[in-house]
C-alpha cells in the first residue's frame, strides 16, 4: 500500500473517532478531552465551548458573538470574523488565531479550504443568551448534526439509530469569502441552507458549534 493511501486511511479513521465521540458522548470543552483532537488557534485547552447564536428563519436572524448583539444573516454568523464558525474551524495551534497573516496568504488558500470542508456542525435549541457554554452538550440534547456528505459517507455509523435521525448532510458547496482581509472566495459546505431549513422547522434560539476534523497535513503535524 502506498504511503498516501495509508495516510488517507489514517485520516479517515481519526475523523471517525472524533465523529463517534461527539455523537456517542457529546461535546466537551477541550480541557476535558482525551486522545488526539484538533485545538484552536490559541493552542491552549479551553474550559468552555465556543459557538454562535442564531434566531430567525429569514436572511436576517439574530446573531450574537462575544457579548454583543447585532443583526446579521446566516452567512455572517458563519464567516463574519475570526470568532465566527468557519474561521475558527480553519484554525490550528501551529498557525495561531485566524486574524494572523498566515490565513490571508494566498499560498495557504488550498489548506484553509481543505480544513473548512473537513468539519461538521452541532446545533442545539437554547434559551441561554451567552455563546460560551461551560457545560458539556449531551448528544440527546442536540437538535441536529450537519455534515458535508463526503465526510458523513465515510463514517461507519457506530451510534444508535435514534441519534442518526438527527443527522443532516449537505452535498453542495457555496463560494464564500471570510471577512478581515481574506484574499478570495473559497468553496465551503452549504451549511447555510440546512440551518435556514432547520430554523423554519424549529423556531427559536439555536446555538451552533463547529467541530474540526483532520486533513492529511494534521496527521503530519502530529507526527512531528
């Protein structure tokens, strides 16, 4: 077996370990995690879970980040700044936070695109107005898990059938540009359409958290 094929198998297995951990045991702050996981750009284990809050069914839902409240569409919730969902997903400890120049370098566009597309979202209904959660999120409390179809097709479906009914997969991508000097549009999973449909079916405030899944470069970083 060639080295590239072996590495791809290892990446898929690592992804599936993370997916199964979240679906079977829920979300936990990184300070409570064991084994291999992908940390944030700070490089420090956190004792809380970061996310965004959305509330609405049209192109102008409520969106809250930090402790400020403004009105943005779903695209802004996903891409607006270094604290939005997909910029955070693109971070790695070795590159630092998303506002650093590394993420604006056109030479790194392919890497950033691969990271963003190797991810999934966890969505819960909430009446808590803070985007930071100190407590773990049980899988049974989750409203939905949203995956890119290619990621979900690789997962061997190890959890119980009732939980699998909460999974939605998107086979499409949209071209989006992150703010803050990001150089160009890149293809990202069409999480927007799924979140918009979810808001129609389940009105009310939702907390959305992005989960990082590894790519081949992450495997090489772990070995170094």
